[in-house]
């Protein structure tokens, strides 16, 4: 692989983000679990979060939890995806706690942990309307809670919910108050307090910042807003003190030409089955980059660091940038730098065709 494209990781900025967010959540009595899956469990990200004071890390990918445990055995690890029956052996080795919503899985977990003489923590998930994972029927939730509490080798750590990832449902005082109510009902059933009432992810942060988080929510699973800041723009809030440019992608210019802005011929579909629309704004000067959707996902979400640039599209292996308004006299072989959104980071951090460099 050549030198470019390259993902630049600023570990100092990530450490700052972890420390800053932990300080804010600590003051609100909320435990922070840092989520590393958005950066593919990158080792520099893990190191930065630990240096920033986080004592709990999470991912939906067990190999990433394995990496954490091998480097930091004392870090409390949380598996974010409902476990597959086929991965339970690996799960109990690398995850201290897992999210669960199926009795069949809980029963197999108890059998497995019993055979190994170990204990595994469980966070039962409640579906409050986003319609991804979680118990939808309250009685089913209460039955599962009673079952786990009676297990010798499972520990009911608490309950949680996911909001915003599928149904785009915004966390608010209504749905999170319902989560707190469910937790209190479970505490009556098991006759003890739950350790965690986990009120979601980055999209729940506005409630903390506006002092509207319902009493009783004491845990959040944060990844996006520790890594980037695009979630703030989409959800209309600002978390002061965080860096949004801890990740930068650099790509090399392989062609510069003046071309029409409107394709010539009959427009059908692109390589991904989409039928794009175009606006004719005349002849434009364009740079072609050696970076494509296979590397970065939707490239129009990239944010150019140089002035006078606009990403207008691309294909699986190319990104097209309008450089007409740029005054840097760009030439073949020059490098353009971009900030990014969460989707871009997911692709870039996972691609074996993109170099990784810590700075």
C-alpha cells in the first residue's frame, strides 16, 4: 500500500475529549462507557480513552474487546450487540457485561458460565420505541430480570435502551422517565438497587447539558461525540471543550481538469444503483482523488480543510472535488485534507487500503 490515502489520528485530542466528557458526566452522577467501534477499535483510540480516565470501554465487535482486555485487563468491557448463540464462548472471555433481550441467550449464558465457574454481568435492553433491540413487553422484561437475578452465574447489572440508531427516535424526558420507572419496578421485584440505568448514547447528551436528564439515569454509552462532533450538528447542541478534528483523512490528487458540471448523454444509474441529479453550473475545475466509497462511504460528507473546495461526488475508487474557487495553485500529487462524519470514520478506520498514522 502506498502512503495515501491516510487516516491521521490525534491521540492528544481524543484524550482531551475523554477527560472533558467524563468530567461533565461525573458532575451529573452519570458513569461513562467509551465506545470504540466507530474507529474499529483502533489501538490509539483505546489508549487515549484510558489515558483520559475512562475505566469502561465498549464495542459491538468481540475482537475489539479482546484487544482491550489484552492491553488493559482491568478495564470493564461491555458488548453492545445482542450476543449470537454461536459466539458465547468468546463473549464470556472478553466481555465483562453484555446487552441482552432474549431468554434463550440468557439461559445458554447461565449454562456456559456455570460450566466454567465464572460470573457474567447482564444489561437487559428495553425497546422504548426506536424498534431495534430490547424487550417491548414489560412483563417479558420483568420475567427476564427475575430469571437473571435468580441465576447463580449471571449478575443483573441493570437495564438500558437504545434510541436514535434505527427509528431515529430522539431521547427525551418522556421516554427516559419511562426507563427509570421500569428500573424502579425491577428493583422492587429483585429487592435491591440496579447498578446501571443506561440512558442511551451520544444523542442523550443534550438532556445532560440542559439539565433535563431524568433522575435515575446513571449511565451512558458514548462513542460518536468522543470521536467526532457531527452528532452535535444533527441534534442541535454544543458540547464545549471537545475537538471535532481528532481524525483527518489525507488523499492525493491524481487528475486536475476543467470539465462540464452536467454529464453528457442519457443519465441512467451510477455504480451503486442510484440515479443522481446534477445541476448545470457551467465549466468547473475539478480534482480527482485516489479515495472512494470503498474507503470512506458517502464522500460528500467529507469536510475540506482547505478553502475553496467542495466535494461533489465520486465512485468506489474516486472522489471528485470542485477546486474552481481554491487559490492554492493545486497540482498533481498534492494532498487534500478532510475532516469527517461518523459514517466516514467507520469506513476509513476499517479499510485495509487506508493507512493509519498517530500524531
